[in-house]
């Protein structure tokens, strides 16, 4: 009788643990897709310290999207910068300083994606539903500075995926170079591993639940958000930057993106955690990214 009770107790414990894990993964799926609150710092005028002005555009859904524009007097190009998942343009400040140090005479436009920072919305696009918003900002720059004005695009994490996906559809105008830092190869792989990291629930268990939640809530199948397939049609020169210390998106992702990309591209693995940590470094490897940019620009 005692042994039977032990078995029953163990079964009840395992069932309860499984139910808890499923509930946590379910909640995580909703956390990923929905904005829960506005960050206080992101609502302040942080951009003024960078000599940026806030701009707003309205997308096809009638939502107002915010950007932060730094203009240079003699600029002959513009860099458009996109942030990662559950971040905002505020998190791009250090990267912008680095880009200003290696790319001269450039305006810079930092974007709050839909549901981020001061932009409207509450459903995240995961680098796919953000495509049309990026096209609106692309058009804004072309109209403001001229039909021949060249553009560089930088994206971090999901922001990089937005750029790569948009480029692969042939929807970018005047973009001469893409700098992709820490992009995912497939959204299912990325989100299941991220859920495992944040909740300690094995990705094989959490992945299907997160996928189910997002499909149910917003009708997006994250298995189909497969940037490594999309980039087979990318023709814009691209630098693939990825840190070996990246704790959010597997370093292995960069190889499937780089190897499938159809464009003239460069693979740039980082020992550092972030690209901006290369600022002021003058070793041959750190400067090789500068050389690639120069080569593309002179073609």
C-alpha cells in the first residue's frame, strides 16, 4: 500500500510540474507578442542629449510610429537603425555613437518599432509584420532627402530580421548596405530557446506552446518566419555581425543566414558582446568592417 501511495504521489507531483511549465510557457508566449507597459525612461526626452528630433509617421493601419532623427549639415547618406525584441530606440544609443565614428557625413534615424517606445500599438511584429512600417520610414527618408539619397540600414536582433525580410521581398529603396547584428535564423528556434533561457523550461516543451499561443492570439506561425530562407533573395550587400557571447540568439544562427544569403556579404563574428564595443579599436580585424563598408560605397 505504501509503495502504491508513493507512485500516486509522484504522478501527482509530475502532473502538477507539467501543468506549471505549460502555464509559464503560455504566459511567456503572450509576453513576447503583447506590450505590457510603457517604460518610463523611454517616454522621456533622452534623444535630445543626442541632438535628435522626434518625428512621427502614420502607417497603413493609422498607427503613429516614432523615430529620432540626427541630422548632419553636410550629410550625403542616412543610416536607419532598428532595435531588438522588447527594446526601443533608446537601446540604440551606444551603437549610434559607434556608427558615427566609422561612417562620416551621415544622418541617423533611430526607429521605435510598432509597440515599442513612443510608437503606437500593442502587438509585436517579430520582424515580419514590421515590414510595411520599415517601408514607410524608408519612403520618409527618400522624400525628405531626395530620390537618389543613399541609405544604410542597421538592425539588432529582430530589428535586423525586419530589414533582411524586407530586403528579400525587394521592398527597400536606395539602400546600399545592410548591417545585421544578432539576427535569428528562424523565429521558432529563437523564441523556444529564449523561453528556455528565461523560464528554465526545456525548448522542446516550451517551443510548441509558445508557437500555439502566438498562432492563436495573432495568427502568426513562427515556424514560417524563416529568415534563412528569405535571404536567398537578398541582393543588398550585407554585413553579418554576431557575438560568440550572444545570450539571446544562438551564434550558430549567423552561419545559416550568411551561407544562404544571395548578396555580396561579409561574415563578422565578434569576441565582444556588442558591435559598439569596437569603437576606438584599431586592430586589423576590428577595422575590417570599415574596409568592407568603404569598398561597397566606392563601387
